[in-house]
């Protein structure tokens, strides 16, 4: 579990990357230092070789034909020209060592002379880097550098000066290597500890999100992270909080939906139960039984409509409502709705008028569009009754921001809808009069004002259907500031699409 944690993996990856960088850096530093030491040793040997060449040329003895050179009896050691870690060999033209200093071995001289003969064709100074020293004790050492300089007499080569020294006489490279290794290890340890701490700090919001998520349940969606940072984790926390807001709103709607549905169903069930109990309590007249059956039938019809509306909304919420889009004339749908709703309007004393019905082709589902328009007409009839006398339906085309669309409009001349109810009008189970209850007017002389009856789902279904076919629905004041006008915008049918 620990190995699988993001904190551990972040720490190890950062440490591994730093280790690679440190190794490359250490190799670079060691390589540069090694080259610098070689360059410094080569310069020193070349300067001393030139000095020795001048000294030998001035002090040396040559035979008349300048073919043989006799080395002078000079004190090399202690003269300042040769230090304690340097070697010298003076070689004549035959390869014989005339003079040596510093303990250079004969086999080393032989190898160096052979290398000079094989490699140098222009009698120019050259240097040789060897991984093996030739000290008298034969002890292993670091790289050993030799500079071979030809000795001339009147432009004739008469011998060689071999001067050598340890490249790293003071042992700087081993010390540097140890310093780099120890420093790198300490850096990696500090990086490992610091990286783990930083990873823990960086992942602390994730742990808080995890704890909060574990404490969230259907009944505890009120918890929020409220992470006040502007980095990626802050963005994640804000997204998580927004998701919780949507979930809480969805659960609240579901609870309200369930409670409202239960309340709406409880009333007709109670009425049916009371009427049944009264009818069965003792023998009654035929008129009383007829009245009881009418009440039961009325409540049963109300429950059937409510259940159908609930089923429609549930299917739309679950994405199971199959809206079969096909080209159709919106005016045909409106005329069909007028024919079916005329009797309902006449019973309520409302005149149902047909406005302009030009041919407007839309792409939608005839059954759902008919249900949507029927709900709007039924809503207008209910809320226009008592004060209004007319409900009008018309269709047409419009242009909004360069987009041509179809519209259908339902107007009434009733009392209108107060402004405080407009934001909630399309919510489920919302009624303009929250205090009203479904009343059964038993007495023919009841003077109480009748309140429009319904479940509060009609306009919610209108909005769901309009959105489902790619349209929208809006509400505005009716003509002359009276009543209400519901307008549904629908996309036009395009043969090219």
C-alpha cells in the first residue's frame, strides 16, 4: 500500500531524476578537473623541456661532424629544473641514455624511444600519456605524462629529452571523487526527505478530499471542501464542491418530488376511502350511491392523470423517453389540440380561438408535441376561468440572432400570474396558489371561489418536452397587460439536415 501511494512514487521519481542529474554533473566536474590537470602538467613539462634543451645546447660537447653529443656533467636534481615528482632522461642519437634523473626506469625509456621513432616523422615535440608509471619501486600510480623533445645541434637532431611527471601528483582527483560521492549521497538523502515532506504537503488536499468523500452520504451532502487555493488541486476541489451542489440539488428535488407525489396521491386515496366507507356503512338510496361512485371515478381519473404525468417525467429524467423526431406541420398539431380541447373550454365558459396557422414544418414527435400544447391550453383554460373569456392559439416563424425558428403561442385574458411566481412556474408540483387544496364541491349552491385543479406537473412536462425536441418555452404578459402568454420555440425542419 505504501509503495503504491502517489506520495511515495513522486518522492522516488524526483529523487531518481536528481540522482541522474548529480551523476552527470559529477562526471562532468571530474572530467573537467582531469583535463585541467593534464593541461597544466603538459604546459609545465613543455616549459621545462625547452629550458633543458637550451641548457644542453649551450653546455654540451659535440664531435666535429655534429653526429655525437656528450652530455655535460650538470647537477640536475636540486637545480630547480627538476622537482621531486618528475623524471628526466637524456637520449643520444643511437637511443642510449646519457643522463637520467628522478628514477626513470630503463624499460620505460626503451618504450618511449620506440614510440617516438614509430610515431614522430617531423622531429616535433610530443607528449605521451601512460596509465602506468615507471618509478623505481614499481608502485601503481595515476596517469603519468611524458613530453619528448628533440635536441638539435645546428639544425641536426642529436638526441631526445624525455621529461615526465605524474598528472595528479597531489592526489586531487581521488579527493575530488570522494567529495563528489559524499556530497551527492548527502544531497540525495536531503532530497529524499525533503521530497517526501513536500509530497506530503502537496497531497494533503487530496487526503482531505478523501476524508470528506468518505463522510458524504445521501443524507449528508451538505459537506464541502472549500479549498482556498488557486492551483490544480484547488480547481479539483472546486469541481468536487460543484458536483456536490448538483447532487444535493438533485437529491433535494427527488425528495420533494417523492413527498409531493405522496401528498397528491394521499388526498384522492383518502377521499375514495371515505366515500367507500360511507357507502358501505349502511343502506343508502340510489342517488347517494351514484354520487359516491362519481366521486370515486373523479378521484380515480385524477390519480390516473397524476401517475401518467409522473411516469412521463420519470422516463424523461432517466433518458428513456423515446422522442421520435420526424417532419410535421406545427399548425396540424395546433388544430388537433383545438378540436380536442374545445369541449373542455366550453364547459368552463371559455372560447378557444385559432389564430394564424401558416404552414410551419418542424422536426419533432407528434404525440409529445400534442401533449405539450394540450397542457398549455388546459393551463390557460383553468387560470382564465372566472375572469377571462378567451384562449387563443397561433403558430408562425421568427428570427432570433440570425437563426430562423418556429413558434407556437398560447394566450389567455385571465388575471395573469404574479411576478414572484414566474421563476418557479415550471417547477414540478409548483402551484401559483400554494395554500389551495383539491376540493370536491358537493353542494350545488356552494359559493366558494373555485380554484383551478391540477397536480402542478403540466408546465414541468411542457418544459421537458420542449427541451427534448431541441426547443425552449417562455412566459410573458398577455395582450394589453392582461392574462399570460406562453411561447414555445422549436427548430425548423431542414431537408438538408
